[in-house]
C-alpha cells in the first residue's frame, strides 16, 4: 500500500488519519486518543508517526490536517481566517516544522467572525467538502458538542453561529440532578422529543423552567428514563432552533453530523416544515481536505 | 449549656445543627459534611450524634430537621405535602425511629405541585420562617443551586417553580469549554452582568446562541475572566427571570438566599423596576423550624 497523501482529522479528543490515493480513495485508516487536548507541542509529531509510520515509504508524504490541532494550544497555531471567505483556501495553509524528513505537514486554519464573535475549527473543512460534493449555497448545520450553523453564499461562508447544545446535553444528562431520572435510558421516545421541541420553539423563554420538571415528573409521576432523555434532547435542540431561526426559516438545510444526531435535527426541522439533506461527517472532511492537494510549487 | 431543642438543616451536602433555647435563641451551632448524599439510612443517627452528642443531657431532646434528609433516599421518607397548603404543618411531621433514647427526631416534609410538576425540600421551611418573621403574602424567590420562586397567598404556598440556574452556572463555569475563559476570575463586572440580564430578558430565545460568544470573545477580543463570569451569571439569571416573569412582574419580591447571590438577583430585578427585600437563609430556616416546637401531646 502506497498512499499519495494523508488526511488527518485532529480534534480535541481524537486523531483520525486516512491513507489516501491521489484520486481521493481511502486506502487505510487509523485512530488514536492522541487528541490535541492531551498533547504538548513536542508530542504531536510522535503521535502522528505512531499512527502513520507503517504507511511511510522512501519519499516525502504530504499530510493535510484540520481541527483543533491548529489551535493556539495545539501543534502550531493556524490563525483563523475571517468570514466572509471560502471555507478553505489552498494558499492559507500553515506549514508545520517537523523533524522527520519524510513528512510535509499542513494545517488548515479555522474561521472566525467578528460580530457576533465566533470561531470554528474543523467544521470549515466539512463545509468545504459538502461544497466540493455539489452542496452549493445555502444553510449548513453541523450538530455536535458545539453545533454550528453556517450560511454559504457564492461559495463563501458569510456568517455562522455556535451552540453549546451537545455539551449542555452531556453535562445535564450525566452530571446534574437530572442524571437520576435519565440513568439507564434505552431507546428514544419520539413523541416526548417532538413535544419538547415544539414547546421550546413556541415558548423559548420558558426553557429555564422546563428542565427541572424532568426531575419532578420522575419523582411524582414516574416519568421513564428514555422519555426524560428524549425530552431533554428535544428541549435543548428546540432552544437551539429557536435561536437559529434566522438561519433555517423557509430554507432547506444541509445537515453534516453523525447519523443519530442528524436524524434528530432533521425530525425537529421537519416539524417546522423545513426539509433537510443529511451528509456524513467523515466523507465531508475527506472531500474537504482533498480540495487542498492540488500540486503546489 | 442546656438546649431545649435542636434545629437541623440537613441538605444533600451538609448537616448543620443549632442548639436552641425555648425562646428561639441559638446557643451553639455545628456543621459537618454528612449530607444526605453520602449516607445510607443506618448512618444518619450516628452522623447526628457526632455533632450533637456533647449537647445531650439526661432528658429527651427534640430535634426538628428539614431538607433532603426527608427524601426517599434519605433517613426516612417524609412524604411531600401538596400545594396549595401552608409551608409547614405541625401535624404533618414525620417521626423518625431512633436507637438512642435521648433523641426524639422529627422531619418536616417538603412540598409538591402536580402541574407543572415540581418539588421542594427545605425551602418550605425558609418560607415558613419568612412568614413567621412578618413576611406576609407575596412572591418569594430562593436563589441557589436550584432556585425556587413561590407565590404565597393567605399564608399558603399557592404555586412554585424550580430553576436549575445555580447548577447550570457551576457546570458551565467549571466543566464546559467556557471554563477556559472564566478561570481565575476575581470580582464582579456589574456592567457586564447588567447587559447580559437585559439581553436574556429582552431576547430569551437567543440564550443558546449567547453562551459560546463568551468563549469566542475570549479568543478573539481578550474578554477578561471576571467579565466573562459576570456575563454568564447575567445570562442565566436573566433567563430565569424571563421564565419567572409571571411571578415578579409588578410585584415586590422577597429574596431568601446567600448575601452575594441575593444581591445579584436584587440588582437584576431592580433593573426591571422591581424592588426586593433580602432575608438571610439561616435565620429563615431557624424561624421556620421554631414554628414547630409548640408543645404536643
């Protein structure tokens, strides 16, 4: 196996690498927990070599990385590019100095927005990949720990907004008093999810009052764990949709996320009469990084 | 020192006991970390004796306890009383079976509400104490980990609502991505707090979008830790006020809480033209438990 280049999706928690052919085919892949969050700068090159060492030959192999690896606390800072701008720019990659002469490493910078202040790292590559796959202008939603909504026009990210929905869900479900009522939840309760989305969207100012009712209904009415979890998910996604309304109102939406989470967002949007197209994260990331491998001097 | 009775404020994290005279004077007090959360039923009596052992004489000493000690996972379950009802009822105490013949232990039950489902344990005693101190009918707000708003009419709690504001603040400030920008915050930035309260109240549907801007402004504009923390506090208290508006709109409010937190709520309410009276938690708890010591057959 002789890859032509390496794609690296290097986030806070994980490093995921793909051995790629010049035609964009995945020849092999590997993953480790050497996320940016647990590495100091000197440890990035060894962490990379641990995963791709077996793929290296005699020659020089280019590596294109995106994500938190380019943060200020990462390997080398890849300064944010400011919107409006295309999500990726082959001329704006940050070259990383390395010891091993067989490596030529580039980091794709994230995007920043001045007002309201916002940043992304990694999602710009997914958006670029969606565009490269014919996604076109419109509204992109990337649900996750920190969900992003982005408006793309004339091939440029015009504006975007981050929501801490996934992180809030994890904190409330696993560490708050609500955990008692959600423990051991199995499966989804779609009606509970739908009702909560609708409630959060129609009365967003009541969100703060709705969360504790999950606990109280568990104590007083025996609300089940699965229903409680679906309702928490619906309340938080509904609150996100309430705030992101200027993005999706009357617009088709492209969702780039894990299958389960994207399905939940699509269901919530469908209830508002909005249709959504679902794209896979990994294939968008690879398609995005593939746009960078044009030969350069 | 010979107390006539013992007052016990027994919450999830702490046990706080007061040696009381028949006239309601505090003769001595003690505290331990033997909260309900770390005890199984057999451990409650020893935990209590560790704190009050030195106060016991020959005779029988009555102990009146409130808080999570009466939860299902507590010492003995003190079943919720359902609103509307007076916050405390001398006839509805739960007598706890004990080994030590010198103890006679009573737990004051909490309150429940059917719709919207809600519960409180401990706050009912504080409200009773406020009423005993001449508080009268009106709106009571008890800010804390789980803030409570209660409407009292004709001496009865008519309705109440719980908000997870304090717990959300702690989770977001200490465990979410926002912790990076809040670490080491010292002091308050009142203008940041005020602006955030106003923002959350005027555009409550935008809350989910405002949280991450604290992180982004930290990265892009050098937003300071103290300002970020004050803004997070303002956003969450503002979101609570938005949802609790039916309670406080056009009504004077009595706040029962720690000095710092009550001052923050009073400031937020004042900006909405609402005046607030501040009462101390411990003195309300003691005044509430004192209403229970009428001699009984």
